[in-house]
C-alpha cells in the first residue's frame, strides 16, 4: 500500500501527540483503478453506501520483527442487493471524510454478488 502525504503528517501528529491526532481505524473499498499517488486524499471511487461502505475495523497489534511492532486492521464485508466491485482499498481515521493513511489498487477487480464476502487485512509496521 502506498502511504499518502496527509497520512504521513497525521502519523507524525500521532507520534508526537500534537494537533489533536485521530487514530486510523476505518477501512474502505472502491471500484477506482487509478494508480496510487501520494497526494491522493480519498479513494477514487469509494463504495460509500450500502453493505460495502466504509466501516470500523477490528484493530490488533501483531508481530512482524519484534513483539507488537505492527498494527493490524481487519474488516469483512458481506455484499447485499446487487453486490459491487472492489478494485481499490484504503485505511482512514474517520467513518466519513477524514484522512487516508494509505491506498492500494488491486491487480484485478473483485466482483461481489449478493451474499459474497470480502475480507481486507491491512498491516502497518513501525519503522
């Protein structure tokens, strides 16, 4: 996943406890296929409503190199109605709007029919 410029700034706020920082705890998906650019602040075409909309993730710490050096966010969506397409994913600090820490474009569309599930796991390791 590519880290955004705004995401880097908010991470610095979190590390220093300045400027009223807000933790990143929301995952979102969308159908946009535009390549990542660090200046992006939103998904290109977020699935913003319905069963695939942005949602709070289950947050844990896991070990990558040393004990608890990585934050892990996990969310499973279950498509209803006509389902939808997932091609891009992002990690945010608010249920709507907010700051996007990072974004990734999948190599292929994930087309979901009603009843299909999609699980997204994002891991961010401390540098």
